[in-house]
């Protein structure tokens, strides 16, 4: 069964460093999402992406964040200068047709900022 | 303010028993409501998606209800199994002025099923 994959599973970085989290959505899906979950807290929507551009972003998704689909398969989230409070689990998700469609989540990347 | 509140925060039941989880929301304009199951350390898995016009939707032993007038939803789990132990998350999608969607997550109900 097709699934969303994410790499790495765990990333440790120093405060102020740039990180790139990678996701491979399900191949025929057209809508892509990033979410984060700070330990012990609820999942939060970051951004949705369709047709090579951002569809919607939350207040969390400030200028420190960017997303890209560099090729036909990868979908990346870049954090330019990480802060301690960026430590969280980051989930990528994809769906075939948009908001009314089921979103399939990846296993997540745990980001630890020291 | 768009909010999704879930209750109870946590629940312990015996295997084979039924349970019902609650979700109240103040999201507007409403697009759809989803229930997810999230195992510890894993990504959420979709259980049901309901639009404004749907009152109930089932997925195996999971049945979700939606009352759009009172802005309440419930998730009923029948004949619980040990593998049902997880967090159950209610997510409401809201339309935005640009015609896209935002997703507002509840804090979840942590369910533990005991043998």
C-alpha cells in the first residue's frame, strides 16, 4: 500500500542552524501539507501546498519557514535559523484531491534543537 | 476564535466495552470535520471525514456523528480492542477568505483499553 515517507526520522541541530526536512508524498497525490506537534501538545497546521505554490499557511509559518517541491517526488520544509522552540515532531501529509479528501500522514521527523 | 475542544482528556476502558468521545467546535465557516487515530510517536490516521450535510459516518467499529447546528461531534467505538489504545483527534476545517482551508486540531482524547 502506498505511504508517505519522511527523512530523517530524527534530526538534532544547534540553534541558529538551517534544517531541511524531507517528505515523499504518495505518487498520485496533488496536495501536500506540513504539520508540527510539540511534545505533549496538539498537532498544529503549518502550510498546505498545491500546484507548486502555497495554498494556505498558519500564523506559525513565518519567514523562517519555506516549502519546496524541488522535483517530481520530494516535498521539503526548510527552517532557516532554528530556535529552541522549533523542537517538535514534524509531519508531512498528502491527499489526492484537496480539503475534502483523506490526508495520509507520514511517520514524522523529530527535530531537536539544542 | 476558532477552537476545537475534546472530552474527556483521557479514558480507560476494559476490552470489549464501548465508549464515546466528544468534540465541540467554534470554527466558522465550517467545511468538514475529521476524526483521526494517533498511536504514540506515529502520524495520525484518518478514521472519518464528514461535511456539513452528513450526520453519521462509520468505519468498521468506529462511528462518528455530527450535529452542525450545535457544533458537536462524537466518535463511538464499539467492542473495543487493545489496539484501540491511542489518541483520538478531532480536526475541523475552516474556509478562508481566499477560498482555501485551515485545519484546527483538538487536543485529543487519550484512550487506554485494558485486558
